[in-house]
C-alpha cells in the first residue's frame, strides 16, 4: 500500500519557452516523446536470435500558446514559418528546491498550426504541432555516441 506523503510535494511548476534566434516565447503547454525501434534478428529458430542496435526516433509533439504569444512567435519566424528550425527548453522544479530539471527538445520544425476560439473567461490559445530531431532529457543525450553536429 502506498504511503501518504504531505511533506514532500511533487513537481508542479514548469517554465516552458521556445527560442527563436534571440526571442524567447512563453508556452502554455508542450508534449514530446522519443523511442528506440529495434529489429528482431530471425534465424532458423522458434524465437528471435537477438536484436539490432535499432533506430532512434522522435514523435510529433504539440505546443499550446496563448494568442498574444502566438503573435510574437509568428513575428519571430516571419516568412518561411515551416522552413526554420528551433529548440524548446522545458525546465521544472519543486517549490523551495534548488534542483532544476531541464529537458531540451532540439532541432524542431513546425508541422501544423491550428486555432479554436470560444467565449468564456479563459485566454485564447493556438495549437502548433512540431517534429524534433532529438530530445535531451535532463541533460542526457538519447545515445551514448551522438552523430557529428549534435548540440
């Protein structure tokens, strides 16, 4: 049975920004993920005889921004919105802690943008889909030997 712990709160605060050149833009939310796709080595046995090193892949993610930040983002990218790459920094920490966790989503390109407006008390938002080249989770690269040119 899990223990109730009210003395050590979980991580709840995130600082999400996208950097375009020297412009840093606040994000409302972000999703990102990656994986390693390995292939089975098959022979003349009833089971796989091993696996390949595999291929590292990132999944398409989504960013949500407020409408005002979307306008700044559009100005920062200018013409050629889908042609420019960018990096995303995701930092989070426990309140009162000096330990900062920082993920970096590297070499992103936009794949889709959408708008859904509604009445009510909440600020308007815009959704943007993107595809990263790789993700550095809390300062750790996905592969022990990264290709030349990786940041």
